[in-house]
């Protein structure tokens, strides 16, 4: 039996009929953050910037997270820890007041970057699969096959405040690096220079960052899982509408008064530029 037991695990054989060897992701380390992001510059679209330059005031309505870029690099002199650089890209919608007319919709991009250092465990094994493509446009290299995988879970941010400032009052001279894929989300080009006024937004964001590594585990087996629900190619077809309606729970919370500080969800993709 001793030849079947390894230093860091066990071999699953015929003597363990109730066990199964699986391949999964092991979480080596994780952290959570509650970021208050103050005065993020909003890069407006060309038409939105023209409206803002002539507007009396503007207020951000909502912000929607459209993409998160994640980069993992080992910490120098500490192979067990890794730097996770995360960049968040937000689509921002705002309303600008021009004269006595109704507010005009503004659309733009805000960018926020942060860094976390987590334990990813040292591994000397290089992992290759049938999907591995060296020197491929996905950027995979022989070195990166040994890195842990970073995962970021994040909620859409809360808009805390916003303001408009003249360019001469702004001190942020750095322009964010915006990937081409992010630029293509917008119908127009974004204005990064030459404007006379700028829109700034402060956001509140909740996020969880973790590092994962592939692991082979032996787990107990109760039975194979089979779905209980039957497939239906046309939900509700041939069913009495009153019976279907009777199964819907009564939405009592829709009738209850709501607190003043409770914000309604805002969809950032249903509004066009003003």
C-alpha cells in the first residue's frame, strides 16, 4: 500500500470504488476590495464633447463595467507571490443641461487601474494542452504556462458624484491607454485632447480578486448527476395561460414603499448620444 501513497497525494485505484479523480481549479489566495474611486476622467465621444463644451452643467447618470484587463507577473525574489494588475473600463452615461432645453445624453469612457499581490504558490511544471499555441496572437508563451490564473469578480460601480471642470483647472496630464476593442464599443471616436471642458466622475466599486492553479483531487462519489428538468423547445406552448400565471409568485415587494437612498438599476445601452 505504501507504493500507492505519494508525498502530496494519493493514487485512486480499484481499492477506492467510491472515489473519483477530478481536475479542477484550486484557489491559492484571494482578497476583496471596496474602492472609492475619486475624480475619474471621462473620455467623451466627439458629439458628447461638443455638447459638454456648450452646456451649463452635467451630471453622471450611471456607469457600466464593459471590460476588465488582467495581467499576472511574479514578484521579484519571491516565487510564491504574484502581482495582479487590473484595469477596469467603464461606459459612462451623463445628462447635460443646455439652456432651457431638456437634458442631452452624453456618453464616454472612464478607466481605473489597481494592483494586488497574492500568493499563487510556486510551481515548476509547465502546463500545455491541445489549445496551447506558442507565438499565437493570444500572447501565450512557454513562460506564461507556469503562471497561476487570476480571476476578478466585480459589480457594476455605484455613481457617487460627478463634476465638470475647465481644462485649465485640470492637473491630470496622463492619457489612459485604450485598447482598440474598447474603442469599438462606442459609435464615435473618443476625445482625448483638445477639449475645453472635462467631465469627472467618482465611483464606488466592490470586487474580489483571486489566484487559481490547476489541481487533481480525489473526491467521494455518491452518484452521477442527471438533470431533473425536461427539455422544452417552446416554453409555455400548449399550456393554459391562467395556470402558468397562477404559478408566478405575487410580487409583494413591488408594492412596498422604497427608501429614498435605494437606487434603481440603470441600463447604459438604451440611451443614444444627445
